[in-house]
């Protein structure tokens, strides 16, 4: 166990070091400082506020998923969401999702398996939206021909329809997967795991209603768009003449940067993801790095401060 932990930490620190080197190599420090001195801080405040709107929107989605087992107030869910994101940022592993599932189960008396099931549903939909964006957005952004954009819209609708059909008509496949995974668990814990998984599968009963699937999907799309909106507001803060589509590309690269292990807070990896994204639109490394640093602070620091406050308050 400890050996695996040290390997993960070592790989994470190596990834962080490489990302920092790639981000800061061949940059003019004076140019970055000048860029930071020209920031329009009113737009930074707007971007920060938009992040909290996104968290509330995510809270509405989670409240909807938890509804069959109990009503949890939005202020309570907002607190849990902040604590979860705080844990994701400061902890060496992304433990925030488990933290909020455990907290809502323990303090709000919801079944543990069901709570974890709702978190899994959120991740499934978020992953689908991200995958769909990677399939469709390049056609929209980089291909000027009208037929390509019409084709991308058709593809979007087709993938959307296939996904909804799958989750509505085949939710039992998730249960089968859970049963297969139980063979990797020691026999004395297998029965408990099966009960836990069965409880979690109750949350997937939401998939039998097209309306509910549509609502969850709508929430997930709005969440992705809301995250991009924060990056878009930051374009105004740095006087970058870029569109909302460019902000979507920034968020897509940032989410890809979350995949490999790295130091807490995604230091270096976050900046390099943004630099790469903005390079696609012709933004210089110096300007992109200044933007990336402030966007990183805007995205993480308010959650860290508020999360620490909630943790200390208890």
C-alpha cells in the first residue's frame, strides 16, 4: 500500500515539474508582470461570482438526484459541494466526491450506497458531455465550411439520442458491472459490497424516465457552459479578443489536465493546459501564462478559503 502511495506521489510530482517547465520556459517575466498589472479586476470579480453560480447549479442537479431518498436543502448542498471541491484541490487524491457522499449519508440520513450512486451518475453525465464536446467542437471551431457545422449539429443530436436511449433502456448493465467487480473483493467483504452496490443501483432508477434523464443532461450541459463562462469573463479581464468557443476549448483542456496525477491544486498542469489551449487561437505564451495564473487563482482560491471556513466551522 505504502509503495503504491509513494509511486503515485512520485509520478504526480514529476508531472507537475514537467508541466511547470513547459509552462514557464522561454517566457518574459517582465511581460507577464506587465500583463498582470493591466488586469481589469471588475471582470475578475464577475468571474469569481460566476464560479459560485456554477456550484449552486451543480447543487440543484445533486438535489434532484437525491430527491427520491430525502430532501436536502440547497444551502446544505452548497456547503457540501464547497467542502468536496476544497478536498479535491488540497488533497493528493481527488477525494472530494467520496467526502460529500459520506457527509450527506451520515448527516442527512441517506443510504450510503445511494449517495455514492448519485455521484457516479454525475460523473457519467459529465464525462459524456466532455467526450461529446471533444467530438463536436473541433468541427465547429476549426472548420469554416457551413456543411461541416451542420454536420456537427447533426452528430451532436445523434450522440445525444443514443446516450439517452442507452441510459433509459440499459441501466441494468451498471448492476452487472458491479456484480463482476465484486469478484475482486475479499470474500468476507463481498456480501457487504453487493448490498452497497445494490443500494447504489437504486439511484439509476432515475434513468427509466426520459424526463428525468433530460433534466440531468440539461443540468450537466449548463454546468459545462457555466464553467466556460468564467473563463470567458476572464478574457475581458485581460482584453483578449476571443469568443465563447475559445473558452470552451480552455475548459476542455483543463479537464484533460485533471486526469494525470500531479501535486495538489494541479499547479503547473493547470497553467500548461491553458497555455496550450490559448496557443490554438494565436495567443502568445507570455499573455496566455498571465491569464492562466489568474484564472487558476480565480477557480481555486475562493473554494479553498470558503472550504477551510466550512471545515473549521464544522
